[in-house]
């Protein structure tokens, strides 16, 4: 009997130690999963300053997200996000499709640049278009990772404090530099069609393209040639409505990517292989498929 008690006590201590270790490491797992997913989806390195996961509350926060520029451009980062917060419906975590009632991005800053006959936004948007069309091999992607299989429905995406900066760049028709601010906007019911959801890679593409399209539409003060070029690069992508917060008017935004058709879903799943662990860490595991 004493031996059984000692064995049970040892097993309990091991379990407690494992749980403590898991909770201590969960933020690192989350940050690495986001970095891998965004890097694969965008074809450039992405880093996260910190990640905080509330397993009991369903609250999730990341800060200091930075998307590097493609090679050949002067500035280091194409896009940065100061703060991102989302809430997950805990009862949906056991299902394939996870429900996210609200996802808020704040302090989104973009650097627009042209060098060597290319634009940094053009490289990224071309990559997104290739993956949506099923031609991902043409785009420079990050190393392939295994997928967790989780898909997501975002009831409301809110983007606040979006700004775009163009340094002194004669190729873009800008002398002395320009800074523009974009009104707060929201997108609703991402991935809700058919209840199938979107992969995190698809969601990454949607967010990035919403940002660039909103800059083109609402970034007052940008040169018309730059705006026209932005819209040209967005023209091959699908469509979803965006609403400017506070106006009550839903702006019909052309060209935003949504998972349309089985081919697009399959491509999104392939890109989502970079997101191994994201669905898993929400469930408390990191299984490989």
C-alpha cells in the first residue's frame, strides 16, 4: 500500500511539474506558431515581440509583430503591428472550426517602397495571389511545416490606427516623404460561408490585403500613380465588404481574398502547414499530423 501511495505521489508530482512547464512555455509556443504561419503565408520573415495566452479566459494577445521587407528594399520592415488581441470561444476549441468573436489590431504601420523596378507591396501581393490561385510554387515561401488542421471563423475583425509611410522615393512620385492615416475599419463574418472557416494562413492574407486596399482607398494624400499601382496589384484577389467604423457605411472593397471554391481552400491548407502548433496550443497539445 505504501509503495502504491509513493508511486501515486510521484506520478502526481510529475503531472504538476509537466503542467507548470507547459504553462510557462505556452506563450513561446504561441509566438513561434504565429511567426511560422505568417512567414509562410507572406513569403518573408515575421517575428513576434511577445505572446500572451489565457487558456482559461480564451483571451490571446500579441505585441511587436514585424513583417520584414522582401530582399532588395531599403527599410527593414514592410509592416508592423503594435498590439493584437482576440477572444476565442472556448467551447469551440474541441471542434475543427474555432470561433473568434472579435479580433482587434491596433497600431498597424506600413512602409511603401519601390526599388529596382519592384515595389515591396507588389512582391507580397503577388505571392498572395499565386497561393490563392494554387500557384504557390511560383512565390518565394518559407519552409513548409506540418498543419494542425484547425480552421477559424472571425465574427468581427477591427483594424485601428493604420498608417502608411512613404520615404523620399522619386520612383513612387514622392519627394520628402509622406505619412497618411486610414480610418478605423472592420470586417465581419470571415470564414463564415458554409461554416467551413479559414486557415490562419488565409486569415493572414485577408488581413494584409485589407490593410493595403484600405491604404489605396482611404489614404488621402498618396500620389495617384502609387494608388493606381496598389489597386493593380490587388485586382487579382477576391472580394469581401469592409465598413469604416463610425460612418455606418459598408464600403464594397474589391479584390480582398476570401476562400472561394475548393481550390482556394486547398491552397490555404497547404500554406497553413506553417501554422503547426497554433491549433494545438489552444487545445494544450502540439501533435503532428
